[in-house]
C-alpha cells in the first residue's frame, strides 16, 4: 500500500493582485490535510473512494472533466501508463473544507499525483508534481495564478510571483494567525472574473491598486524575514481595505473582520478569492482563544489557530 499527504494552505497577503503579476505570500496549514491511500484493486480498472464527497466510482464513470479524473489521467499520461489501466483502489480522505480558501482542490491533486507516481514506482520531482497540479487547477478555475498548487507542493512559506521560479522565505520569529471560516463557499472563479471586468474597464486605476498590494506584500515579507512581526497586522488591515475596493469582501467577511479587531487582533483581512471562505487575523498567542471565541460568536463556522514559522 502507498500513502501520500498534502497540507492545506492560506494566502497571507496579495490575493487577486497576484493574478496581475504582483507577488503574494502564502503558507501551508498543517492542521488540515488530504491523505491518499492506494492499494491493488480486486477488480479491473481504477476505483476511487472519497467518502467525504460521497464518491465511490470507477474512473470511467466520472465525467471527462471531473477534477479527479483529469488529475489521474494526467499522471497516467505523464508516466506513459498504457490503457487499460491497472487494477487500482484509490482512497481519498480530506479534512480541508471545500471552497474555503484552504486549497482543498490543489491538495487533493498534489496528494493523488504523489501517491499514484509512487504506486507506479515512478516518483516525480516537486517541479513536475506542481506542473501537473497546476494543469488541473487551470481546467477548473479559469486563470489561476498557481499559488495554491505551489505552496501545497513545496509545503513551505512561499513568496509567489506568477510565472517566476518559486521563492521560499524564512520566518525569523514565529507569529500566530487565526483562520475563521464564514461557512460560505468562496466563488473564486466569479470574483476573479469580476476583478478582471473592473480592470478591463479602467486598467490605470486597478494597476495602481495592484501596485499598492504588491508594496504591502514586499513589506510583509521583509517584516517576516527580519522578525518585525508587529508590522504584519496593520499590513493585513491595509490589504483588506484594498480587497474591499476590489469588491471581493462581503458582509460576513467584514463582520468577522470587525469581531477580530474588537476582540484584540493585531490586524485582519479576508484570505483567498473572497465573498465567502476565510478571514485571517494576526493575534498574540495569549489572546488567541478569546479572539477565536469572539469569531465563533460572530458567526464563524470554525476557526483554526495556527503558528507560522
Ligand atoms: O480562494 P483561493 O485561496 O484558492 O485563492 C484565490 C486566490 C486568487 O488570487 C484570488 C486567485 C489566484 O488564482 O491566485
């Protein structure tokens, strides 16, 4: 039997502007993960078991554009596995909430790619895993920047610039964030599309907004690398205001933002595509439980307190 896992991820700074070539910072979130197990099947063909989404099906029974089908077939193709496929039983377990900005889709892809490649005795480089996972993201998310698959593949803090070689960065002093889920699916494809419409209607204005985001991201990276963590909260709050301007916040996200700030967070912002999904807040560890309780009180479906670095 072969197993592989992939963590969740969270974007700290720079979502949306990253689609337009600005940098973004993202980190893995180890508290949630996807675990894939592969064993020899007892019937011909590839069988998939994903109890979390009530999926029990043969590969060929899935629609051709199903993300699991496309990712599995892309691995077979990359490794030159001939059809009919071997008898394989693939079991997928995930604790990453779907469409919440924690990268569940990319984590499933990365874990499935690694497990299949190992099962077929053909381990792939991180670079290749990342490229295959990006292909699947592209089929399902329109014009993704590639940040999700990159952070999850490398499982390290990443300073991401679309189309550039991956840069990881050091966390000089650990800091803490709370991730609070609105419980509403983030319609990332739609929000990315709406930001594009804004940009098309007035590129000069939005390029300037994206430049401001890029500057926040650079300052945040420098603060993290030099241990000046007290700058991070205020930078998050500035980034949130720019995301509001891009129309990707929502009443629920703003309510969690307010609740975190009132309970003593150092700064906060939405994370990911927005209009749902998660809000993140920088907190001092001694205040984390209190702020988490305030967020649950304000309607968060769940919270994760995570230490970065
Ligand atoms: O919703 P998430 O966490 O998958 O992030 C989307 C991030 C965007 O910048 C909005 C889009 C992208 O492809 O980078």
